[in-house]
């Protein structure tokens, strides 16, 4: 009777049921997270492979993920993979939206409340990006006209916003925010902070070693791309020239046209492939629970640098 009563109570409060799944990181919530991360990794891997082919003179192109998906649609079995990617992108978006709802204030006070809402804003932002990517993928599948490149969209968006009151400030702040995202990726990569979300006790030594290396290279490559994008969006605001704004494809093209461009593009593209591999490792070993109660390193983890966070963790667990 008690079990039935609990089940009825859970069914009568779907919001509570969602929060419970998010807190435990299990069931459909875990499936959304892992499926979304796989799709994310594959999409970055395709962008990286196309850029590597361009850098080595074997065709390819410097493109965004939307452009990579359009290229994929031209190949045999491409549409089948696009359907799976669309489902994965949608899963990622839903996962991030649920994270935003389930995020808790663990610290209390004004600082904890501000941290909770900043995390929620980040989750919603990422969810919206992947909802847009889902929509773009569906448009490619249905053949709904030629898609604009990411840089073309950046030009048109910057042109519209620059005409608004305080438009230059808005575009400039957006550019600085993108640079900030690049610096955050650089920090996460160099400190290997991304490993804090892994259930490392389930990983072999080689998986942790190579997964960590892929994560470092991938985050550094993302830092380069975000940094370039942010600099040129900021330049668009300063010069009042929307054509200066660029997207991922524009950032890769800037690298290709720079001195030693083939080498710079090749290294960055290799990093994006590494980021794709990191996402696949993340999908397998990520602690998807909201409070990450199952993540962390065991006492014998000697393969990761002793950062301040890890030192504190080890001190508390000994």
C-alpha cells in the first residue's frame, strides 16, 4: 500500500518526478544527456575532419556545424545519420532545459541564489542553441531551401542589432561574452576541470589518460575558435561594420588565411576532432545527476594533475 501511495503521489506531481530523475541522473534523464552528448561529439568531429581535409589539400572546407550537416546530407546514408543527429540535438536541448528547472541552491544566501540563477541561464542558453541546431537539421532533412552559413547569419544579426538604440554596446557585450566563453574553455582544458564530472572509478587507466588528453586538446581548440569569433564580433561593434562579425566557419577561414594557415587550421581542426572524442567519453562516463554525487576521483588517481579542487577533495575523503 505504501509503495502504491508513493507511486500515486509521484504521478500526481510530475515536476517532482522530473527533479528526482535529474537528482539521481538515471532513467530517461540519463538517456537524454548521453544521447545529446554523442550527437554533440559527432557534429564537432565532422567539422574537424572537413577542416583537416582542407588544411591538407584533400578537399574539405572550413564550415560550421550547420554547414557540416549540409555536407553530410549529400552522402549516402547521410539522411539516416541526420535523423539520428536531430534526435540527439533535441535530447541535448531537453536535457539542458530540465537541468535548468532542477538546479538547486546548495550554498544558501545571496551568493548561492546568484550562482543557481547563473547556472540556470547557462543551461537555458545551451538548450536554445541545440534547439536551434535541431531546427536547422530538420530543415536540411526536409530540403527547406539553402541554409545561410553561420558567418552570414552573424552578419545579418549584427546588422540588425547595430541599428537598435545602444546596438553597438549590445554587439560589443556579445563579443566580449564570446571571448569570455573562450577563456572559460581554456581554463577548463588546462586545469582538466571537465574531469570532475566523470565517474572515474569506472574508468580504466588508459580511458582516463586518453580521454583527459582529448579533453585538453578539444577545449583549447574551442578556446581558439571562440576567441577569434569574439574578437571579430567586438570589432564589428567598434567599427560599426556588421560584416566583421563571424561564426565558427569564419573563425576557421581566418586561420586558413593566416600565415602558416595550413598548420594553424590543421592543429585547430585536430583539436575539434579531439573535442568530439572527449564528448563521446563524456557521454559514457559523465555523472549526469544534478549534484554530481557519483562523480570524482578515487584515492589512487595519479594520472591527473593535483589542482586545488582535487587537493580539497582528497583532503576530505581521507
